[in-house]
């Protein structure tokens, strides 16, 4: 019993110590003297730096808008510098004032100013360093965690606060989880995740540049590297802060069973994604048709495939639909695609000449291949008012669209038929009036 109450007693002692230090600081600030003067100087510098932040921010905006051709990373860097200009000005001015006061007066009379300058430099460095954390929530958590820890450490109360947070703990048998452990785990895991992201990004770039690896295997290799590195970063982060996961084995098993039943579709899509990558049925850049959706594969995700259509829409198709449904891959084995168009000419036109002109018209259209696959034209039937033909031609860039190339070939047929007096029949109706019917109609009109 005495052992169980010890952490709580330590937390109470830490609170008393922190409160005593806080009261002592307030009393020293209220009492006239150099400490009060330093606090007033720091507040004045903060107000001045806020004004400088606004002025310098507007100057940066004007300079950026006056120039063109900035890359995205340059714009992001300028935005971050603009956001932190207040801290940068404070660090420069407070640091300069501190160095001057160190030379002209007693060191103790500039202690708070030097501490404020140091905090500004550390906060600015942390703000820029944590930009490497891509996840916004995790980045904010790591940033604020490091800011708070750096502040407490420089002020000299980090041990007392750590003891207080460590005293706020949940204990179940041998398992113990404190607030300090949770916060430390979040910061450490965030740092490990950032390192893992940098390594995985470099590795992914190297894999994508390797032309000996197929696109689908490149995606699979990148996903495998990311999962391995992030998993390793998580467990290393948990291990680094001393969290024992053996006590959570039973609980995690029960949660895993519940998730297995509740997330069947998600797991199915994940497994389907792995199968798609392994069998290489589709890969980035392929042109596919699934139902009424026609477009090319933009990216392969863990849960879905991104398909971009000609009108700019991006469809996120679950991987399971690509495994269980009928998918037309226009560029699975090669990029050649054959297109067929139908037309008819009147019976008075020479079919040999029509076929020759149709092939010539298709060959002259851009994107239509003339080698190694030539356009061909065949008669497919004798209709009621026309001789029916089929014109077949090949393209090798289906991502450029199918409807537009068909339209261009139809226009070429129209032009070549018009120049060579080839008529395209259309339905006509002829009405004849018999003599008796004309008399009856005339009598009815007179009556």
C-alpha cells in the first residue's frame, strides 16, 4: 500500500515545489528592481517585434509577388520564414541587447533577457525542424512537446514537472502508464516516424529510377519499405520510452478480433491491392474501362486505385472491385488499341474505290498508325439503302482519348468522299398520290 501511494505523494511534492517557484518569481517581478526591469524590457521587445513582424511580412509579400517562377519548396520556405519573423526578430534583438548588457552592467541584471533570447532561438529551431513531420496533428504534437520541454529545461523546473507528470499514472497489476510516458512516447515516435519518412522517401526515389523493375513491382517494393520502416519506427519509439507491451497482449488480441470482423472490407481491399501488385494485372499508366468509367491509372494505393478520366475526374476505385469485376485493360500486354467505325455508301459508288479512299483517309489522320499495323476496310453487308463498311485502325496512345480520334477519322472520311463524289445515303421517303385518291380528296375539299 505504501509503495502504491509513493508516486502520488511524489506528484504532490512536485506540485508544491512548482507552486513555490512560481510564487517566488511573481514576487520578484512585482518588487521594484532589476528583475522587474528585465521583465518590462522583455515585454517591450515583444511588442516591438510584433510590429516588426507585421511590417516585414508585408515587405516579404511584395517581394514575392513581384517575382515569378518560384518553385513550390521555395514558396513554402518563404511562408514559414514569414510566419516566424516575430520570433526571429525577438531572438536577434534580445540576443543583441543581452550581449550589450553583459558588457556594461552586472551579469545578473540581464539574466531574464538572455533566457528569453535563448528560448526564442530554441523555439525557432524547433519550429523549423518539426516541419519534417508531414502529418499535421503529429507535427503540432511534437512541436508543442519540444517547446514545453525546452522551456521547462531552460527555466530549471523540468525535473519537478517530470515527477509530477510521472505521478499521474494508471496502474493495473504490473502494468503502469503515466502521462509523462504517453507524452514522451508521442514525441519520440514522431521523431522516429520523421526519420523513417526521410529514409523511405530516399529509398522510394531510388526504386522508381530503376528501369529494370516493372511499375507494379516498384509500387509493391515502395509499400513494403514504408510498412517495414514505419513499423520499426513505432516499436523502437515505444521501446525507447520503456513501455512494456506484454501487458497489452490479451487486450490487443481481443481488439484485433473485433477489428477483423468490423473491417472485413478494408482488409479485403488491402489484400486485393497486394494481389494486383503481384500479378501485374494493372499498373500505373494503364488505360482501363470499368463499367462506365474509362481512364488511366494514376496511382495504386493500399485501399484503392486512382483512375483519372479525360474530363479531369479522378475516381477512387476499391481494389476489391478490380479483382472481382470485369476490367478492360487497353494496355495490359502492349499499348496498341484497335478502333472500329462503321459507315455506308450508295450502291452507285465503286466499293473498291471506297475501300481505298477510306484506308487513305484513316492513314492521314494523326495518331493513327501506319506501321506496323495498317488500317483496313471491309464490306460487312448490303443494307436497304447503302453498302455497309467497317474501317479498322490502330493507335498506341489510348490516354489521348478514343472519341476524339474516332471523330477525326469520320471528318477525314467526309472530306475524302466529298472530293471524290462518294455519296453517303440517308433515309428517304417518297409519297405518291393515286388518281382516284386525288379525285376523292378534291371532292371532299369542294364539299
